[in-house]
DNA sequence: GTATGTATATATCACTGTGATATATAGTAT
DNA sequence: ATACTATATATCACAGTGATATATACATAC
C-alpha cells in the first residue's frame, strides 16, 4: 500500500469540492492557497493516478473552453471516507526549517555586524509581506458583507447555488480565507518582533563586550 | 556542478566551527538545533562526500573515546569562502506548508464543529510547546551571567579557550541560543492568538448563521 | 564471565516532493 | 502570418526523509 502523505490528502480534499484536472489543482493552489501550501506537477499527476488505482477517485474525459481536452478526476465514496478520517486526525507538527535561525547560529558569533545586517534585511522582507497581506485582507473583507467576491478572487465552488444560498456560501468561504490571511499577518508580526529583539540584544549584549 | 542547497551550506557551516564526523553533525542538529533545523543521515553522508569532491572539505581518519574509528571532515579555505558568500545572501523565503490552514480550508465550511475541535487541539499543542520553550529558556539564561553552560547543554566549540575568553564565548553562544528559543516562543504565541481569533469567528460569524 | 542494552559510527534504500523542462494546442495581440 | 499567452499533461534529475542494516565498544546486571 502506497504511503499517504499530506499531498495525497490535499489533492483528495480538492477533489471533494468538485471534479478537477491536474492543471486546475495546480492553479488553485498557486492562486488561492499560496499563503500556506505549494504543490508541483511532479506530484500532482502521479498522485492522481495513484488515487484512481486506490479506488479513491475516478477519471473521465472532459472539455473546457475552446474544446481543449482535459482529464477530470472525481472523488469516490471510499475516497471521501478516507478523507474524512484524515481530516479528524490531529495536526502533525514537524520541524519547520528556518534559514534565518541557521544563519544566526552559524554566523552570529563570528560576524555580528553581518548577522545584524541580515536580520535587518529579513525584517524588511517581513514588513513588506505584512503590508501586502493587510492589503489583501482589506480587499477580501467586503465580501463578508456583500456575499460577492471581488473580480479577481478564484475560489473553490462545490457547485453553483442560487440567490441567498450562494451569498451565504460566499460569506462562509470569505471568513475562512480571511482567517488564513490573518495567520500570515500574525506570523509576519511575530517575526518582526523577533527581529527587533534580536537586533537590540546583538547590538547591546547584556554582558560586557570584549573588543 | 552539483546543486548547493541549504543542507549543503548547513553542513559546511557546522564544519566551519570544528572538524566533525557525520555522526557528530546528526547529534548537533538533533540536540541543539532541533528548534529550527532537521537533517537525516541519508543527506549527511552523501553531502560530506560531495563536499570533499568539490574541494570544500578534506577527510581524515580520527579516533574518539574508546578508540572507535571515525571519519573527520575539515573545511578548506575554498569551502570557507563559499560559506561566507552564502552567509551574506538574503534569506530565501519559501512557502511553509501549514496543515492546520489546509484542514481549515478543506473542512471549515463543510464541518465547522469538527474544524473548531481541531483548532482547539492545535491550540493545546502550541500552548504546551510554548510552556516547554519557556522552561528551556529559563534553564539556559543563567549562562548569560555565569559564562558556564548547564550540564546537559551541547554546543559548538570551535576550540577550547581558557579562562575569561572561554566565559565570554559561552555568553555569546548563550545569547544566540536564547534568541532561537525566543523565536519559537513568539511563533507559538502567534499561533495561539490565531486559534483564539479563529474559534471566536467560527463560533460567532459576523453574518447571520443559516440553519 | 557473559549476556544485554546503549552509544558510537557509517551507510543505503524506497519513497516523497521540487523545479525545470518538454510537448502540444487554442486563443489573443501585433 | 507571427509571436505570445493560457491551457493541459507529463517526466527527469535531484533534494531530502525515515527506516533499516551493520559493526564495535562501553556499561550494567546477573
């Protein structure tokens, strides 16, 4: 039995919204989930095949705009069951590699000035990211009231609903989208706070500086 | 020319402190750098070989306690130059996958109750982690004053120094170690904050709840 | 003493996942 | 016509993981 990792269930999860092609999945992740997920074709296509082989999905020929051929994948009952099972399992916390921390560790003692300069750059990156996320938050938030997405927002729609139900669905999806942006903002802010503390302590260490 | 990723420079960086064996590197990372780094033997041994092949390190037979054989790797001038170059480059920000966010995205609308339960579990994990890191912080901090490590702290020592210089080195290393723990604490706190916001918004959405 | 367990030390394998690239076609712009 | 962009599928070399195999020396218990 093949190993079922996060990518396996991520793809299965996308199919649980609506039947999709490999191309659709790549676009969905790159456009709407880029705050917290990434995926490559090198995993998508083999995994779709394995999902079919495992009985978790079926494949069918489809057509899109302009009569282009595409392979649509649809989740099966068995697949949905496996997904539900995974969804209820606690979050797996694996170590997140942190290049900033590694460079601090390797260079902090050897070359303090350069390390401080790196931390300043890093703070700049995070400050910019925070600003960007705040803009995206403000652009997304109105849909919470209106029940209508701004033009450029791509989203997972299980199916077209009509009228009030459609608006309600948009509001629910917007809330979740806002929460994921909010996570990014909080993460960036935590990093900015750390940068300030680190620069301050490296510039004025709480012990006599040799020289 | 082989690709030089983060693992490549991480290992080169460890060798820049002192000559080490593959086993030493694995232990160093697992014991002292586990807050922000991980590494497997499957990368260490091949990478050490490639570092030698690239002229960035040399290898020599060594002996440790009990006359056990070990292969020591020593950084070359060329290797140190390449490391210095990498160290000065800005931090590469790649997308960090976040299983909590993925599950929120996939299940938040479909099964709010289960999603809230997952977030509560996640908050529990993060709260525990934060508590653990606070303890480790308090255990490490005294060395900032005393200049002496607590018994169980493993560390990178370029070489044995004597007296006052040794104490100063210990203080500098402790500061950096404390900063990396602090990063973990801030990250956990940001996640806890997010959990509170998310639970509150999912339980009382800012729009009329259908039902 | 000898058996058992643990720490030291190196190495490889199957597998997951990435980034780059190749290929082909249909619609759009110059 | 030509070039460019978007749609769509696929594969490759490589990075990195987790598990496992192997061997030896020291520590302890019986």
